[in-house]
C-alpha cells in the first residue's frame, strides 16, 4: 500500500500541460538518440542521429498515420 501511495503522490504532482524542454542540447557525436512520447492514441517514437549540431537522420514510428 505504501508503494501505491507514493505513486499516487508522484502522479498528483505531474502536470501534462506544462512545457517540456531539455535542460541542454548536446552537439551530437553521430550516435543514435531516441525518445518516446505518450499520446491518447498510443506511443510516438522519435529516432534521430545528430552530429556537430546537424541532423543526420530523423524518423518517427507512430501507431496511426
């Protein structure tokens, strides 16, 4: 029960309407980075490769098109 209360308290502090911004943006070393964003219709997955502040490749995996 204690874990459930801690989770509920954490979820109560979340504000899905807040802006989401990275604290820093790395220049990129050419390795692949990815992120998953939850949406009402499912998850969106972003895959990117950045090198020297330039996007080398970008793709998205989405549940609906």
